[in-house]
C-alpha cells in the first residue's frame, strides 16, 4: 500500500483530534481525511468545515460501513473505544484510537483479541506524550547501570490546586464515560512502564474529596467515587517499587516530580514552570546536574506519521501497541480492585 492513497475517517472530534490528528494526518502525502462523525450532525459539519473534510456524517456507523475508508481515528471518550475499535477491525479498517485504551481491562482484552484476528491491520493507541522527549535517555541511563540496582521510583503528580466544588464536572469525573481510569494516573503509569518494565502487583489508598459537581447545564452529578487524591505502591517485575501519588486537590503541590532512586545514582524528572527538566547525580557527586540529552535521543510526537508508516509497512508501531495498552489497563483495574478490597492485587490479572 506504499503508493496508494490512504483514506481516513474520524470518529470523535475532541481536543487531540483538533490539535493533532486531523491536521497532521491531512498533511501526510498520500493521506486524505475524508469523513468525520462527532456527537451531532451539527458538530460534525462544523468540524468538517474547519478542517476542509468533504463528508461530515451523523453516525459513526456511516464511517464504519463506508468501504472506501481504509483507516479510522477514534477520538471519543474511553467508554466507546472497544465498541468502535472492534467494529472498525471487523470492517477491514486500520485503527488509531485515543488513550486511555478502554474503560477497563476486559474491554482492552477484547480489543487486543480482535486485533489478533486481523494481523494484517494496524492497531495503535495514542501514546502518553508528556515524557517522549526524555524516555530514551532515561531508559539508556537505567540500562547502562547509571543508577545501579533500582530501589524505587517516587512520583508526585498533581494540579497544585485546592479542592473546588464550583468547577464544572469533567468527563473524566464520570465513571460511565471514563471507566476505571483515574485522573491522569494512567498516562504516567504507561510512561514509567517504558523506563522500568512491567508491573507485578499494586496496592492503593485514595478518597474523593469533591463528591458532587454541576455539568454545563447546571445539573448536579456525583463524581462517581472516582478518587481525586490517590496513592499507589506498585511492585516492579524487574525489582524495586513505584510509589505514585496523583492529586487534583493538593494546593501548591507539584505538577509532576519523579525521582528514580538506585544503589549508585538518582534521576529526577521535574516540571519547572510548565516544562519538564531532567537531572541526575551519582554517589560521589556533590549535587545533581542537568542531563544534556543528545539530539538523536530526543523523542517527540509523531503519532500520525507512525500510524501511516505502519499501514504502509515502513515501520512498526512502538507508541503504543495494543499489548502495551492491555498491560496499563490491567494495572488501572488492579488499582480499582485494590481500592475496593483494601489489599494487594497481583499482575497480570488474567
């Protein structure tokens, strides 16, 4: 298919679709974004007009049933991902699906099974993007023995804000839309899995401070007992442990501050004024220093390019395949089980 035109349909037109997928797919030579289905015909038409897409449609089924479309980009909320992905694969279409992979690990497994039934089709998840510039450097430092034997990873992730009962209900605070995904916990679990490998078990404690919010129409909703402050402790399959605290209600807390501690050295990835910075230091150093990352190790967003290249047989999907997605969804479900049971939950779940 290297020389053929690839026709793409968009299902869901959220932030990432607007910022990345629609314009960046259209900018690739030999790719045409030909249809879009959003939550209403009116919103589909507005999006199509903005991005010069010839065919706005009323229903996602119109895209799935269109035999002239080669690939779909799914930008809906997680509760629709499994249904749409499986339908697309069964209709002979390549799939790029927004993260998080699904509402829960059962749905993620169903997606993986469907992709295995069609190994000729590309199935890719939009990756956690925030650490891409640093991932290869961190992986190489750990692999080359910079930190020695890994002791633990200590991560604090948050908004730095105090509880706000007057803020509008977000879709991530609705379990019927987001499933077992909690805040931005999953994207960090995915990113750190790139550095330290698979997870072996998890324990968790958390609570919901803001239990009710109003939607855009002023209607009051429960936040579904989805924690807005949580601590997880994960045993790593390769040894060591990961402590991650994620909070939307810790005033003046850090946006992100991750320490990787080993027997010989420490690596720190920290948000400074809105940008991530990498530091490191070893046993005999007086203090930690900035890590200068070689240009050839600096990663970046190339989701759409990788997807199209995979369809054309130019390169494999590395960020992120369905097998990896199932692993982080199993960890997400294990956190939910640990919260409910008050005990350690082993991984993998299946």
